C-alpha cells in the first residue's frame, strides 16, 4: 500500500544548489548557504533586494530562507537552482 506523502515531507526534500562565483564550488543544502564551503566567500541571501535590509547580524541571518520558502524566480540564474 502506498502511503500519501504530506506536504511537509515533500518540502523537506527540496534541495538548494548554489555555485560559488569565485571558486566554482557547488554548495548544497536545505537552507540558503551563508558561505561557500570551498573558499569561505560570503553569499547574499536570494531575493536580497526585495527583503528588508537587516540592522544587525541576527536579522541578517534570518534573511536566509529555507529551501521550501523560495521560488525559482528568487534565485540568480546560472548560480543557483532549486532541485
């Protein structure tokens, strides 16, 4: 018998893949990456300019979304993909 997968379970499988524009490293995760795993270069959050600019580091960290919160239009073409 097939079990029906819940929406939450489906969303937990969404993977973000981001290519570093400096070293070319492919970074993967369920949440937006803040730094490249290869060269440690800082990344901006996706859809950064439509979000409120953070006043402190805690607010800035909260700008990085989980994979299920992003839409394909939110990421820079050629540098990121939602899989």
